[in-house]
C-alpha cells in the first residue's frame, strides 16, 4: 500500500498548472454538455409522444456515460503520462479508496452500469420497486428518479437491482395495460355485462384500439367482480384512462339496471 501511495505521489508531482487548467476546461465543458442534455432532451421528449419520446428519454443516460468515458480518456493523458506503471498506481489507489471509503457508492455505480446494459427500466417506463410506483424520469450514475402518481419524486439506488423485485409496466414500449374494476350485485346477465364493458373501452377517447381488450369475471359470496383490461394511447394517460373507463362503465351499467355491490369490510374486534 505504501509503495502504491508513494508511486501516486510521484506521479502527480510532475503535473503543471497549465495541465490542470486544460483538464479543468475539459471537465467543465463535459459537465456543461451533460447538464444541457439532461435539461433539453427530456423537454423535447415531453412535447412528443409514442416511441419517439421513450427513445429520447432512454438516450440521456447513455449519452451521459459516453461523455464521462470520453472525458476520462481525454483528461488522463493531459495530467499524466499514460504508462503501465502510472496506470497501476492510479487504479491501485482508486481500488483502495472505493473499497474502504465508498463501498456503497461504488456498489450503486456498478449496478448503474449493469442497468444501462440490461435495461430493467428506462426513462419513460412505469415501474414499481419496494412498493413505490411511478414513471422513471431520469437515470443517474447512482440512482434512478421516479415520479409517483401523486407527483412525489422518489430516488431508487441502483444497488436495489441486486436484491429487489422490479415490476415494469411497459418495458421500454408505449403499451401499458390498465385495469378498471367493477363490483356488481348478482342476478344479471353476465355475458351482456361483459359485452357492455367491452363497448365502453372502445368508446373511450384514450383507448389504443389496436391492442386487445378483455373482460375477466370472478365470483364472490357477495357478488361478481369484472376487470376491464385495455391499453391507453400513452402510458402517462393511465389514470385518466382508468377514471374514464370507470365513469363510462358505471353510467352504462346504471342504464341497464345493474347495481354496484357493497363489498363487506372486515373490522377487527377490539382486544
């Protein structure tokens, strides 16, 4: 360890003020470029729809990684001579620092690189991790940022990738299935209700009609549950879509004399 630190000290003893200035200019330019990409690209994507929006959002972390790698490749030769001995000294010291002082941070960084390769989630995806659901807004070097339906920003460290279940609703596409549930009393024509709910989905302005629409029925002691499954035009419209399906469904069922059921709620008895 002492030999490594001594080699590193001698390595940087030859660095000149001019080299430091040049490296600082390169790093500042790279930081500014990353900042502009992270601000401008999502802004442009927000004005677009469909797959174009998803592709633009997914390009942000990849472009940032490319800029960081290029910056390192440019800065290292400016500061030091990239010989074998110098590289051993640098990476040996970095390994010690990461191993002892930044273990958790390094774990998240490595998981972030794995995330960019395996892509379990991308910007624009709707994911659920440890009970938190929302749209992936950005993917940083250490954590992913999602926005919940209540407009709450949640940061999810990439290290969660190692030991947590990640549910992805649309997986890089603009196809996200939504479900509207209807709890109804018994004593009605089941097939007629299924047909009515299917028509409800086709009449909604948010429905992506080229995707399949289905109705699933389940029986309970108190009545029946109908689950209307369909796809919205845009994943971000999912809540307005489900609300529209529910409102239209309740209206048409009321017109045909089908009543909603009162689902019993179990209340724990006091101790």
